[in-house]
C-alpha cells in the first residue's frame, strides 16, 4: 500500500473535506525549494509549504544544530527552569525587533502566540483595575484557529459552527488604496469608546484574506491614533515575519512601534513548531506584584522547547547572513518585474506585491473558498510541478528565499498559464 493509501485509511487532514478530497500526495524528501513524492514526481514549493520553510527544505545548517541540541537537552519544563537556547533566542530576537520590545514569551504555534497576545493586553488592563475589554481587528483578518484567535478573525464558514462562543470584536475595514480615509474615520469613531483594550492587525499584508495589502503610512497613522487613546496595539507577524515583506519584519517599514508582537511560521525555518509573543516593558510591569494572582496564567507542555529554540537560532544565523537580504531583494525585484508584465492582461483582475509576496487575482464573478475555480487552479499548478495553494481566485507565491531565478520563472509561467483556465 502506498503512503497515500495508508494515510487515507486513518488520518484526518486540516481544512479538508475528507469525503471528497483526492488522495494526499505522499512526500518522501525535500531539498531546497523542491519536494519529492513517493510516485517519483517533483514539486516546486512556491508557498514554502504553509508559509514556513523560508530557507527551503532540509537545510543542513538547521538540521545539524537540531541534531546537536537533541543530543544535549531535548526538553525541560519551562516553569522554574530555563536553558541556553531559550535565553539566547530571546536575546537575539530582541536585538532584531523594534526597540520597545523587551520581553519574550514562548508558545508553540501562531494561534497560541495570538492567544497569549490577547491575554497579555486584556490582563494588562485587568491587573490595573481598568475596564477595557474590547478588541478591534481588521475585516477579513485571520489570526488562527483557537477560540481567542478565531474571535479576532473574520467570521466565515471556518468559524460559523462556533459563533456563539466567540467574543465580540469591533471590525475595521482594511485601508487598501483608496479606502484609507474610511478606515481612519472608523477607527476614530471606535476610539471614542472607553472600553477598547487593543487593536490587533496583520501588518501590511492580510495573508489568508487573499494577500490584501495596505501601506505602512496608513498603518503608522492607525497606530498613532491608538497610542493617543492608550489603546494597545498587537502586530501579528506570524506570516509577515522573517523577510516576507522584503524587510526582516513588516514593522521595519514603520516609524511607529507596536506594544505586542506575534511570531511563528518562519521562525524556525519550518523545522520545529514554535510561537513567540513579545511585549513592552510597560505591559510586563503590569504583571509584577506581590499578589501571585496577577501572573500570566498561560503555558504549554512544549513551551520553549530547547530543540525548537535551537532550530530558531540556526534559522536566525541564516536570517542575519548577508545573503538573506540579497535574496529578499532578488525575489522582490523579480516579482515586481513579473507583476508589471502580467497586470492588465486578459483574465487578470489585479496583481499585488509586497516584497517576496506576490498575489495574482483572477477575474471571476462570485467567488468563495469552495468555488470550483480554486480546485481547477490548484490542480493545474500541481500538474505543472508547482505547489501553489490558491485562496479562491487568488493565486499567490511566497517562495523559500533559496528559490533560483529559473525556478521563479517556472512559478510565473504556471501563473501565466492559469489565464487560459479562466
Ligand atoms: N496569524 C496569522 C497572520 C497567520 O497567517 C496564521 C496562520 O496562517 C496564524 C496567525 C495562525 O498560525 P498557526 O497556523 O501556526 O496556528
């Protein structure tokens, strides 16, 4: 029996209607931007799997560091104990982040990094006896699948069965070009209310919404307004972090600084599950007390797993190497040239690009996640040996930064070829 058939008999996959889904593709090996399947096919991973493998697959430097750590200390409880990889990673991360970020809290994925961020800001006010309990989030946003993260995400078919358990959130329109004034006006209106605790946002690019992009200038303005009203700001860099927007972090394009930041995905180069939430000294200080009940009551069995921290340290070696920024520039320039070439052609509604993120929105009428067009585009990409995972009629590339010029050309050719399917 093939790997795919054995899987089909007993496994349950994420975001998958198991009754109608085709057999999964059994992957046996990865190298650089390539994945190799059990039936001898090769796939160019143009989306870094779930946006995580920023340095490509099976990177030898990360593999070596992980192996070394496994033989030294694989895990230790992170309450009352600590270890070198956790401390070192926090030190190195804080050096790269906006200067106001002062404390690091570990979890194990993007959703839990967001849960912690929400708990931090809500309890920040609670500990001070201030009644601020409402969160503002962008319409269309996606912050994860746990209940708090779902609450601050767009209400959709993903969240419908759980609607009654999600807390109320004020949604703000995304300030896409032409809509900036509307967003600013709406935020000003919301900030009149005394009970707003925080504003959570995906900086510059809303990923799952379909790579929806907006400018750093308008985000600066939104953050200034929040700061004036003492509303905490949470930058969810789970997708944008570690180079995606062309800089190390999306927030590097801003002059304003957020109070809290969330990271995961690229943090270990897609090798180990790790989430990180960072915050300012001011937020941290609100939890300091002789009263034990003011502590942050959150943690996971695998919090600060040493192997995951070591993987992240190895990934940071690559992020801090000179080739990293050179690769970002190379991919950014290549995407920009292709975007210019494709824009305005028949079948293309819009081409969007921020750094290494390229999104092609195809022209169609009513679309949804379940629109058949999505499957047609997906199957076409696989038939062409490229892994692209469309969001409805939007096909995007978030390649690993080791992708070659020839491999990028193959991605573009596949996207261009999709026009004939529309
Ligand atoms: N936040 C953002 C912006 C994301 O894009 C995602 C995942 O796509 C998450 C949070 C959730 O991360 P995870 O899938 O690791 O739980």
